[in-house]
C-alpha cells in the first residue's frame, strides 16, 4: 500500500523533508563559517563532524530510553530546541558575533539534540500511518533522508555564494517551522509504550555484536563500512576545510564542490534504488567501489583547481554511496529479524564512528601540512589496510 495516499503522511513527508534540508544547509554553513574565522582545517573538520558524530556514537544508547517516551511530545521538544539553537546561530551571524567558541558550542548542541532526536524520528513514522502502510512509509522516509542529504549541501553552497551566510542560516531556521506546526496537529496512530531496561539493552548490544562477528558476510560488510567511512566519507564531510585551504575560501567553489558530491551520491542512489541489482552483484562491486573511492580521494592531492576537484567529488560521492548503501543492504538481507535492530545499531555506530575519526584526523594533519598531503598520508596506509581486508575477507562469499 502506498503511504502517499494518506494525507497525514504526505504532510509529514513534505514538512520533514524541508526540516532535513534545513539541517544539511546549516551543517555546510557552519563548516564554512568556521573556516572563515579560523582558517584551521582541524577546527573546520571538528565543527562539521560534531553535527553528525553523536547520532551514531551515543544515539543507540539513548534509543533504549526513547522507546518509552511520548513520541509526539519528544519529537516536538527536540525539534523546537533545534530550532532555537538554529536561531542563535542565525542571530550571532546577523550581528557578526560568531567566534570559534560559539561555533563549537552550537555545533555540539545540535549534534547532541540530533542524537536524541534520531531514535525518535525512526520510531515516529510507525505512528503516522496504519501498520499496512508502514513498509511504504519507511521506504519513503528513507528517500526523504537521502534526498535531503544529497540536495541540502549543494543548496547551502549556492545560498552562501549568492545570499551570504546570515541569510543561509535564516533559511535553515525557517525550514524547521512547518514540521513543528504539522507535528502539533497531525492525527497519530495509538502506540504501546515500552518500559526501558538498560541491562537488557546492553545484553542485546552484545548479542548483536556476536551475530555480526560470527556471520561472515555481515562482518565483511561492517569492515567495508568502517573503511569507506574512515577513508572516503570522512573526506566528503569536511569539504569546507578542503575547499577553504586549497581554493582560498571561495564560496562559489564550495557551492560547486558540494553540488558535485551531491550529484555523485544522487546517481548512485538512483542506480541502487532501481532495485535491479542482485545481492551477489552488490557484494562483488563493494571492494572495487572502495578501491576507486580511495584512489579518487588520494588524487585530491594532485589538483588545486575547481573543475578536476569537482569531478573527483562526483566520483567519490558515487563510490561512497554505493559502498555504504550496498553494505547496509547486504546486512539487511542477511540478518535474522530478531537481531535486525541490534545489528543495525552496530552498523550505525561503526559508520559514524569511523567517519568522525577519519574526518578529524585529516583535519588535524591539514593544520600541520597542506591538506592534500594530509589526505594522501591517510589514504596510503588506508589503501594497504583495504588490500589486507580484501585478502582476509574474501570477496566471493555467498549471500545465501
């Protein structure tokens, strides 16, 4: 059944998509402003990553308590608080009061609020639609997230170049409002509240870890996710630092680069989303995609102009998305239903944790040497580690 036939879901889908776009627009804007203020690749990377890292690192631990919350109230509270932080970011920029400390505090605040909000968002969709429509709603909700992740950074780059940072932050702030109004008015399905049990949660985490370690294809996919996030996605997430140092901080260059990575991610999402790729084909293409992504990322060291750099970002945006979504797909197809949530929790933590370490490490090296050299310094041992993983984790394992 198509969830788009339900008016409440259509309202939620549209307003939530706008809110997510605002989140990604704000993320790129904060990273770019950090570069303008500090010209430090480390702090630019830190601020960019701080907006995302808490979701994967502490989100799973918050989820055990979130299951017992009133979902409408929790959703409204987190979104209103995120909107208030967004207003502070806009106001400080409007009055030209931002400094490194304000950027660190606001980015961490948004990151922590996002970590609290993430499990709420995942559960909330189940009370927007009746159960027969749930599969459709989950799929469309995923489309909304991925589309915003692809389109938002590009929109942010162009908004910064054309309208300036203050207006860009103002747009991000306004985009929260429609969802908050919709949340207060939407009719919701009844939901039984679960009782929080931290001990049982940690036992489930351990059980999920055992399943991941003892199931070859799941373990292989998690290794792929770790390498892909650390070596390729981590670089994509710190684009403001890279563009700022290599191209001299031109906002037009940021717009082009972020749009290029978005095009690559969009192409790969469409390719996988057609549903015509078999699990065996996805499995066979994961390691080549990782290898191409690592080589492409290393080539950033060879260019200092926007056109070849943008082509590299199209390539790495494509490969990183194929590897990331492909690994997730293999895990989803292989894991037993009883272990699905806890194994996917490990997937989320590995993905965001690796991305955090990779992005901040490259940002740190960028303050000690040209960031292109820093990227190469990470890619060479990273590539060797990927080769070792390929030897130890055979490519041709059956998905059956």
